[in-house]
């Protein structure tokens, strides 16, 4: 909650500062402030920037800001079918490897893979720089991971079964166009997700193997700030 409140304080400060300027739909160079039919947009996660600015004003500990992909690793592109309606394309690919030495003769290595793709529709409202938006995304994803723990002469390998996720996510949010076709925004999510995980396997010293059952889960929820974002339109 502290992080979320910090993000909102920083976002509000940026919006209020921009609101103090004269509200118009064109820049001094005659550039349109808002997206138009035929425009594309790219979204980036700006949580780190807003948290950094917020902490600077409340004397909290502060780390250097970072900018990553939108929604914790997802790349989001939009194509505006009209001035007020956009088609959304979502792609997320993660490949990771991590090794930790826990003692002189002990270590744990973990590898993982995740791929998710999505398609959605977005509708927008508002005639000023402050734009509201809402819509729905459909997502399909696959994932897998494995780990190896070495402790002296013993080696334990865990291989997770292939994970498959299918979901539909409703969202609502707002953006403020502080520069021509450059906006800051926040988005809330609520969705239904069905997840299936295949059988996992545990092997000790390459001989003793234990197979675990597969699992299926259904989840409804996810209310919260999915991201504070920066969108670039062109």
C-alpha cells in the first residue's frame, strides 16, 4: 500500500503541474496533443520513475529509477482504429537463469521460461488532455522452470511441468498528455484466469525419481494498480 500511495502522489503532482498550463489540443508548434486514427502507441512501465519522485518528497529511501516494459515485463502496442478506439497487442517473453552459492560445497541453480501473447480492444473518453480508457484483453501463456540443488555429494533436480494459462482481463484507467502524444497514466485490472500445470519431477542423484500430479486452478480477481505507465504515440 505504501508503494501504491507513493506512486499516486507522484502521478498527481505531475498531472497538477501540467494542468496549470493552458489547456489546448495543439502545441505551440501546431502538433496535436492527442492520438488520432491511424496512430500507433508503445507503452512502458514507469513505476520506478514515479516511486523515485514520490520518495524524493517524503524523505524515504530512494534508489535510481528504472524503466521497464509495461505490466511487469509485457510489451504493449496499440493501433488506433479511430480517435477513440484502439486495438491492443501484447507480447511477453522472459528467459532467465540464476545461480546462488549457499556454502562452499552447496549451490542452487534455477532456470525459467515464460511466453505470453494477448489481443484486446480499448475505448477512450475525454476531449481534453485527460483521457479515460477501458476495455478487455485476452491472454494465452506458457511457462516452465527447473532447479538444481547441489549439497556436497548430493544433487537434487526439480523440473516443473509445463504451465498453460488462459485468461480474460478487464481494465480501466486514465492518461494525461503532458507533451504532444506523450502521456502518463495508471491502469486497474480485474480478470478471470485458468491455469494448468503438468506433472513435475524430482530426481535425487540421478537415480531416485518422484513424479508429482498435475494441477488446475481458476482465479477471479486482480484489482489493483497494474502499472503506472508512459505511452508514446506516433
